[in-house]
C-alpha cells in the first residue's frame, strides 16, 4: 500500500520526461480474457490510444509521444489479423485527424511504408501535412516499423553519399547516423513504457534508447489509463540518470 501511494505521488522536481515512448502491447490477451475476438482487443486499444494522447496533451511537460502501433515482424501474423489492424489504422486516422489538429497536435509516422497499402500511405501523408505546423505535442506513430531496418536504411543512405564522394568514411559520427534515422528531428526518448508485462523492446528504437529509462507495466494496453501513465512518470522522477558519469 505504501508503495502504491508512493507510486501515485505527483511527480516533482526537475526530472520529468519530455519524450515518452510506449510499446502498446496486450490487446490479444485482453480479448482472450473476455472471450471476444482479437480485433475487439485492437479496437479497444485504439480507444486507449485516444485517451493517452489526451492525457499527454494535458501534461504540459510532455512534448513528444512515440507509439509502437505495428512492428515490421507483425506482418507475419495471420492475414485476417493484419487486415483488421490495417482497417483500424484507416478508421482511426480518419476519425482522429481533425481532433488532433484542433488540439494543436502534430502527427508523424515512422516505419517502412513500402509494405503499406497505397490508400493508407496517402492517409498518413495527409495527416502529417494537415498537422505539420502544430506545436503543443508531437505524436509519432511507428507503423511497419523495425529499429534494425531503420538502422540498415540509414547505413545505406550514408554508403550512397560515400560512393558519390559527398562524405568521407571517417566523417561518420553518431550525430550523422542519428540524422539518417527516421526519428532525425525528434529527441531520444526519456522513458519507454511497455504494457502487457513482457520485458523486451521487440525491435523498437534500438539506437535511440541507449540511455532511455525503461518501465514495464503489467496492465494490458486496452485497460491503460492516465493514472498508469502518472505511475510511470513518478517512477521516472525518482530515478537518477547518470549517463555513465558519477553522481553530482
Ligand atoms: C499489441 O497487442 C498490438 C500489436 C502488436 C499490433 P498484441 O496483439 O501483441 O497483444 P498480445 O501480446 O497478443 O496480448
Ligand atoms: C510489439 O508487440 C509490437 C507492438 C506493440 C506494436 P509484439 O506483441 O509484436 O511483440 P512480441 O512478439 O511479444 O515481442
Ligand atoms: Mg503482443
């Protein structure tokens, strides 16, 4: 009980996360527990996504929210589940775009988009365009995303520049690599939350998470509430990030 009180205490001090990333996991188990179809779990997950964006928007210290919606490995799921997920993506983007825009939220998408249906690619590009000048919160959705594929793509881009004699191999540094990732214009995440109880990154933001604080929550994604977010933030606030140095 004491631990619970401590966990839910209002975060204080200077260490609040500016960039939170979330691995939204547990939709399938949520559905199985209720004896409903997996697609019901995914659509309930979509509702949790809406609630989360609103919770982040109303916590002014959060400037960036990055969400893992569909991994490149998720293409290996049965075709009907993949279809259901793609249809939900279509539905939510159409439904949420105007609200996001009214709320001054900028939407971005990262991933390997050549696998996505042309209409979805067009929808995502339209939402990005519509919201590009918004400043309150940047929401980045990782769709058909894999961190290793992102790093490989960056390597190819750099190699091409070398073959065109635009850069020398010894000019490659960490800043240059980061600048060729799809996340080039957003800072590294301060905090990665994974719901659903698994304790792994599943190919999410591997380069960017070198010094990210990790928080694993047993709650299944469709049940995720603002108070779960506040618990993760409170845990973050109590940690000391040393980045390899000695504490002050
Ligand atoms: C997360 O929920 C959503 C996606 C990966 C697309 P899951 O579908 O992985 O749910 P579990 O892990 O099977 O419960
Ligand atoms: C990670 O969840 C991907 C998303 C939440 C979008 P998975 O359910 O696909 O991950 P694994 O298979 O448990 O590692
Ligand atoms: Mg899962």
